[in-house]
């Protein structure tokens, strides 16, 4: 009677429920772990509402379902995990403990679920630790002997399951192809341990895929739902994951380009990783917009360079750092750099060049690696390229404080007044360069000096791009401690970047408030055509300064909030707020 009840129960789930499914179910389940008689059975099968139970039965060796309850070694029920829709595939995983496991014996696993035509079956050979260890020894011997036929026979489904090989990732490669790769690619390390054999198998399968037409799609799996497992297989034991993290967040077009470019026949996983890392690193540098992008990229990858450039880099002033970083971005675009190490060596050479340079000492009027055009590389200027002072005394207009102010008559008074006070200085005795852009640190210095702002707060500047030996360290520290300036983020002040028109307005409003200067607001604020483009944090400052006539738009009525501020504009703006103080 018990036998009949059990037989009916185990087959009940196989009765005619198949009408609910239009197609045959896809089955993917396997034994994934055995240790001391415990195993895990998992898989993917159709999911159905209120019928989400899966029954897993393990039969004793040489037994079948007709043997009734005496044939059963163990049994367990578990729930399916629901997919995105009612009829989507569901996953299951259940831990099972074998009773009195016998090494070398074969056990039949039966999986029943709602709608199945018959129980799903898998035969498993149980290996205890000793027999599994012996199998691993045999695998290593067969590989060393280059015996491909024996190696294929040893890599049966049970061994792959026991080793924990992720067949859902590398299962598209046949055992024959993996065995061939293990024999031909002797740089793949394999010892007799279970973990080493598993890693070697996955590495070999990985290399086979990377040399196939399916390589791009395989690599793009890093942007898929199973990205963690794909990452683990691709990365292997490699030391750096920065490239994979950057790849995951890269634009799809860039990611596809990288995935196509790294398809090749590699000798081992590390060779692939170095190539992949170079492709991501070089493209990141090519697509960077600011020198701070380069700084972040190089700091992220600094652990993988054999060439040590960090100590030399840290000895540079911020301006020269920006110059070296800018030059590196240009070099990656124009020179033939083939490896990550080529990039490291190139960066060191550019750093050394800046260390030897004496014509770009950071001063209060120096550019310090300032970037024009919103910080784009094409406008980063390190060598000042000053206008040569060829005018004779007889040709100099003595009514002007500098000889190059003819085109900015509206700023002459402001430039002369601030120059006389020592707030601003020319690039030389004769040259002011009124149309050159002002960096954030230069504008802060002008503001601090013009308003006479000091700070008793001794808190050191916290930004990574403001060093103690930078000429602007004290004024930036004063600006930060008094609240008139903030960084572009928590880590960087933005030294070397041009100050935008809206940021200049914000800084001056804060400075006026700090010095208790009343901005006469009797006038009406100017409504610019591009007022909607002004950032929320800057809107009030721009309105207040426009109301007092300190800022105005261009001939088209635009304020251009993200435009850069010239030296002449900065002088006029600062002087207009401090003249009546």
C-alpha cells in the first residue's frame, strides 16, 4: 500500500497539465556542490501561479521509481522563484543531504513540477573527498601527458558539477574544445586541487569563447543581468577590476566597440585582462573632457602600472599636474600606445618634462594649467605664450596701465585701479592679456584681495588639487573657510579650470555678504534670453548683480552662465562692487 501511495504521489505532478504551456519547457538544472553527502540541486523551469512547488527526489543506487518508498534516499520540496510574468521561467535551488552516501555509486535525481510530462532525470555519481581528489590528480596527469581523449572522458557532467563549473556561463563550449585548449595553452595554471581544476576549466572555456564570433556578445554580458558571474569568469584571478567597472557604465556604442576589439586568441586569462584593461583605459582617456577626468582615471588604474609615476606626480604643483594630465590625453589620441604599461611610461615622461620646465612657475598671474572652453583639453594652456614686448617707449600709450587694453576701454579704469592696489597683475610689465580666461583660483585671489577678506580659521584646505606649495593654497583656504567659494565636488576644488560667469557672480555675492556690503536692489533685475539656463544655485546671485548693473548680457541679450570669464570682465565685475566700499 505504501509503495502504491508513493508511486502515485511522485507521478502526480506529471499528469495532464501541459495544456497551459504552448511550448516544451526549457530545463537547466544540475548538481552544483557535494561535500560529505550534501548536494545542491538547482535549475530553471516554467513558473505558474499557485503551482510554484518543485519536488526533488533522489533514488538509491540501482533503484527506480517503481521501487516505492524503499527506493528513495531523500526527498525535498522547494518553491520556484517567480519571473517577470506569470508564465516566465522560475528558478529553484534546494539543498539535500544524502543518507549513507556511497563513494562511486550512481544516484538518480528526479525533478517534478507543475505541468511536467514526466519527472526530469539526472544521474549523478557520488564522489567523496578522496575520490574527487583522485579524479583531479588524474585530470592533471592527462593534461600534462597531452592525452586529449582521456581528458575529455574525465570531464564528465558529474565532475564538472562537483567542481562548481559555471556551465550557465561557459556551457556553450564543448568539453572537447576545452580539453584541446587546456593542452595547447600551457600558460593556464592547473594544480591538483579542486579549485585550481575548476578555474583552469573555466579559463580555457573562456579563451575558446573569446576567440570565437560569439566573443562580443559574451563580453557584453558584463552589462547584463548575470554580470557578476560573467565578471568572475572573465576576470579570473586578475588583480584589478577597475576596467570592468568602467565598462559596465560605458555607453553602449563604446562598449560594443571594445567588445569587438578584444576578440582574439589569448594564451591565458591574464593576457586577455591586460588587453581588455588597455582598451577600456585608452578609450576612457580619449573620451575624457577635463584634466580632472584624467586624474581620476589614472588614480583608479595606478595599481596596475609597473612603471612608478606616482611619487614624481605628487611633487608637481597643481598647474603642472594639469599640464601633464592634459598632455597624456592628447598623447593617447595621437601616438601609438599599445599597452597599459605604454600609457604609464608616457605619463612618467610627461611628468618629468614638467619637473624640468622652468618657464611655467605658478604665480599669481600664471595660468597654472588653466583650461579654456569650459575646461576642454584643446584649450588647456600651460606655456603662457605671452606677447613679446617689442614696443618702444615712444609707441606706448602712457594713459593706459598696459599696452594691450585698446579693445577693452570699458575695463581700463577697473584694471588700473585694481592693479594699483595690487589686486591684479599683468602677465608682464606691459602685457595684461584682457581676453584671457580667469581660472577659479585666480578669481578667488582677486576677490579675497579686493574685498580684504581674511580668515582666522586655521582649518587646512581639504581638496586633492590644492597642495601646500601651490601659490593659491592660502587664498583658496581663506575662500573656503569664509564660505565664499566651494569645490566642484567634495574632493576637488577645480584648480586650473576657468571660472564660469555664473560662478563668478555667486562668489562675488558671497564676498559682499561676508563683508556686509549692501547691494542696492532698487533697480530691476535683467531678464536674459537664456535665464532658464542659469543653474538654481546661481540664479539669485545673477539677479542681484544684474539689478545693480554689475552684470549684463551680450548684444543678443544672453547672460551665458556657463561661459568663461575673461580677465577684463573679472576686473570690471570686482571693481564695480568694491569701488564704493
